[in-house]
C-alpha cells in the first residue's frame, strides 16, 4: 500500500471539466454536478490547468 494519498477523482474528469468551459458558459457548481465532483475539485483542476499553461 502506498503512503501517498490517492486522488478521489481521476484526472480525466478534471481535465474534461477544464476543457469543457473555455467560454465560461457554465459555473463551477454546474461543472461539479456534471462531472460528479465537489466544487473545490473543479477549482483545483482549473488552478492546475492555469499553472500548466504558464503566465499569459
């Protein structure tokens, strides 16, 4: 058994959530409901995606 905590959700739904809303059509709450995750998970996924893109 690994000592590292496992993510509650695979990255695939998080990646889809961040790619689903480029125009801001959906709220974070709507995305969370759509993908079956908590709003905080959506916020973290967006933050990770923004960090991966680098400064604009």
